[in-house]
């Protein structure tokens, strides 16, 4: 007899060992999936649409028969992939959209191959409910604030290297959060997948305090910060960092200067209305001369005004402010972490 699968709720499913195998169609998987999951679709996108249409027009039995006809020629290949994914002494963690026929069918096939299977109770739909609930649960957040070019991302990375609990919103979103933020970055995930990655990052830090986040806008590129987390960020205390204007310009030139005239000019044009005609013309002229510092100086005034506006619109309690001019990220992280005043205030 085939090995019978066990069904687990979301927390236990995520905590279990073994590869996560998502048997939904490629389009469903691309929209959002459990981080690190492997896609082993029972149906491709066209086949899934055919089965769904058959179900609506002819009923469940006809749809099942069509599904069997579509899957039959693929059984050997699916079996070989399941064996390859399982590895030695590991259960396969399987799921589909709602924990229905797709996952149970693949679980039956795996059982026939003597492979142990754990099913996600309620499927990916239950997982998405779990993800959104993560952002409503109270979180011990601490925000790192500072104007554009103060090196917040570098400082967060240095804090993480020194053992602090850090969630990298910009890394998860593949975007630095401005008109220029996508330059040199991988393609952005969907907002759904951004939420999935964010929930996984928070779960990995469960029990840690504080959890450092950069004080971002509500949207990082096209990825929107979930409502529950955004509300908590609005109430979280802030540690603010400052650097001199020349250092900020140097930081921005180091990050963006290598991208060349065309990309920088296009990013500048996207904010032309907010920069105003004079600053836009001056910035574009500087870019045309490869004068990256001159272009940065034209735009920093705009970004500083945006920062001040956001601070006034969503005032947060300030724990401390650090002047970091001249300090490398590792030294800055040491200075911040060794400061007792903000730690006592936070506790």
C-alpha cells in the first residue's frame, strides 16, 4: 500500500524538515510561493485553464477524467522528479492552492514510490492567511532613520553582522526605494512574494528584540509594505543617523554613478515634476557631463524635503541621533550598539 501522507497546519509544516514542493501551475507559483519552495506543477498554465473550464461547463467528474488524461503521460517524469527532490531520509512537504486534489494526487504518487509526504492543511491559501497575520502580531520594531545617502543600508548590514536582528526591506523588495532605486538591482518580486519573504524573515527572528528596519515609505518600488506592519512602523521608535553633505554625495555617487548617463537621465526624468524645471535641467546637464556629484547635489534638496515631509506627517518617538561622518559602517555599528542611552529608553 502507498505510504499515507500526514497533514500539518502552517506553523508545523514550515518547521518540518524536507523540501517544500509546490504543485500549482507555473503562473500561480510566479505570483507568490513559500520561500525556497520548488515548483513541480501537476498541470501547466494551459492545462489548468482547460481543467477549470471543463469543471465549470461539465462538472467535477468530467474535469477529473480530463485531468487524468493530461497527467497520465507525465507520471514517469513526475515520479523521477519526486525521487530526486526527496533525497535520502527526507519527507516531501507538498501543497497546492487549497490542499485539494492536486496535492493529494501527487502525495498518492509519492506514496506509491515509498516517499514520505507532509501535506499543508488548507494549502497555499492557508499559508497566505498565516503570512498576513504575521504583520498584525505585535513586533518589537526599531527603525533606522536618516536622510538619503547617509548609508542606512550599509549600517543595517553591519548591525546584522554584529548579531543584531535586522530585516532588510530593500533587499527583499530588490529596490532602494527611490526613482533611482531599481538601478543595478534584480527584478522586483510581486507584492505577494515580497510579503511572503518578509513574513519568513520575521519568523526567523521570532523571540529577538529589537528588530531593526529601515524607516521606509509605504512602498518600496512597486512592493507595498503590508498594512499591519506599516501601522506598527508608524508607532515604532527611531534611531536616526546623520552624515555630512559631502559624504552623502560620495555615498550616492558610489552606488549610482556606475550606471551611466542614460539610466540616470531616465530616473531623473521620472521625478522632473517634483524636482522642478530648473533643478531638473541642472541635474540633466550634470549627468550629460558625467558630473555625478553635481547631479546628486541638485537632487538631494528634493529628497531632503521629502524626508522632512514624511517625518512631519508621521512623527515617531526618537530614541537617539548619531553623527556618523567619517565612520565606516562597522565602526558606526559598534558606536550605535554600544550606546546605553537608547537601549535603556527602548527597554
